[in-house]
């Protein structure tokens, strides 16, 4: 069973492979396709056995990895938007009568946690138009509503309770939940999008897991979209140490045997050692890149436009 926390199913699978030294996982199926500037990996958790091993819910997890997400220019954004739109369109299907509720999780006062609210603010909502004109169907648009429920520290209300009450009231056919995640690798921070059909646990990215938002609880399909925006200090320390050891090994043979021995440690062993060293000083912090303000804005544009184009076929024609 995966014990080290990560919100990405792809990384949970990598941890299992490293720890068990095997690539086949019972109840888990993997598929990878390489596009021009993006790698799309699909991890299917098929049953309870696979769910227990991966510590993730049963469902499909699609991961898009592209360095283009870190570039703040129209050409790079457009390419990533199209990759995301293509994957979302497959999940949403062709039924234009389906109603969608988009939920932006997170705290808009904390930049690294503001991805959900910022994305919702750019999402094209149409429910009011459908209601005003008493429409059930449109060739170019589908019925979409959106909300940022805030966090319990601000509202005093469990996010799951807020979302559940809204779902019961307006009765959407599916809920799309957007949230910031945590990664085990710095290289994936702000350059990875995960789409999941298994729902999400609000606050899981910073270890403050609340009640899950999934089909079992809400009664409708739940699609979660997330981007890892943070890592913890122990994970960052491992990356820095590995880079430093590679440099030392290449520069000198003296001590290389010792450095190679350290590198040979399993990543889980290194993580546990560093985390135990930091805990007495309460220093296992959550870390995010210094340009997070611009990055979150860019990512919110990518995700909202990917959603708008997949939910509203006429978006590109107007």
C-alpha cells in the first residue's frame, strides 16, 4: 500500500514500482501516449484491490504533463488548452442536454490554493440563460453553473455540505471540481494537470483532508481537475540533495562511493529520514515557487478555457 502522500495517481504508481520493484499492479491499468509537447498518461484503477494498493479511489486518472504550462504566452497556452479540451470532451461525451455544476475549491486569499476560485471566475456560466428562456437544449452551449464555496476556516461550513446542498437543489447531471494539489516531485509542480473520475477530497493537497466529493456522496458523476502547486519541504530536500550528489559524483571520484550509496536508497527511505529530521523543529513546510501569482493566473486561464470549449461546442465559433 502507498503510504507516502501524493495527489497524483501517476506518482502513486511510481512509488509502488520503486518500492516493490515491479511494474504490474493488480487492479491497475496504465496507458501512455506522447504528443508533440505533452505526455498523456492514463491510470485506470479497476477494483478494490488496486484502490487499496494505490490509496486512490476506483476510477480513471488522466495526467497531462507539459512544460508549456509554465510559459505565459498565447501560443503555449493555446496548445495546452487544446490538449486539455480533447481529454475533457471524451469524458463529457456528446450529450448536450447534460447539466454541469463547476466547483472551485480552495482559499482565494492564499495564492497557491486559489486555482479553483480563479478558474471558476473565468468559466462561462449559462444556467441563468437556459432558465430565462426555458430551454433544455442548445446546439452551441450546455447548461453550466459555477460556485466557489470557500474553505471551512472562512465560512464555518464543511465544503462537502455546501456542495451537497446545491447539488440536491439544482440537480446537475455532473459536478466538475477544481482544486490545487500536491506533488512528490518539483518538476511536476505547475506543469501537470490531473483529470479524475473518482472525485476528490478537499484540502488533501496540504494534508487537511475533508469529506470526499464523489459519486457515492453527491449522487452524480464527479470529475476532478487539479494541478500540483506545492510540495512539502522533505520532498524538496530530496530533489536538492539528489541534484547536489549528481554534481559531486561527476566532479570528483573522492567520496563518490558514499554519494552513490546515498542515491541508492529508496526514495521512501530518504523521504522518511528527512521528514523525521525536520519534524522535531516543525520545519516540514509546504513550498511553492516564487512566481506562483503569475502561474496560477495562467493555469486558471488554461483550465477554464479547456472547460469552456469542451462544454460549449459553439465557443470556438463565436
